[in-house]
C-alpha cells in the first residue's frame, strides 16, 4: 500500500467565514494537489495561482512545492491596504474623535 500524508487546507471567504478541510494525499503530492483535493479550489478566483499566495505554517510557498504530513496550507489574499497606511488612517480617525470630544 502506498504511503499517504494528511494535511489541512485553510481558506476564508470575502466575508471572513473560515473553511478548514483535512485531506489525505499520496506521498509526493504538491500543495496545489492539496488545494484541489480539499474542494476549496471551486470557491477561489479563476486565476488563483496568480492572485493568491500559499503559506505553510506562516512561510510563503509555491503551489508546486511538496506537501508534507501535518502541513497546514493557508491560502492568502493580497493586502487590500498597506499596513502603514491603515495605521495612519486609524490614528487620524482617533485624533478627530478626540478633538470632537474635547469640543
């Protein structure tokens, strides 16, 4: 009998609803194989390899990298806003609120 590996594929939709699927694959499978086997691929944008990144335990990986037993494969979207810009916007918003409270 061929050796098999088990891993998890994690995705969340635009609304933030999480989806975690456990898959079993033959040894030598790729991360792309794991995404396909999970059924999550049907929920992804048509050009998902170009629009999304894969990470295994927080480390960016390529779809054709080998999958390992126990991996957690996360599908990541591009950032919508630069984190520095987001912090700046929040600080400006808080400053406006504080100014309004003071009168």
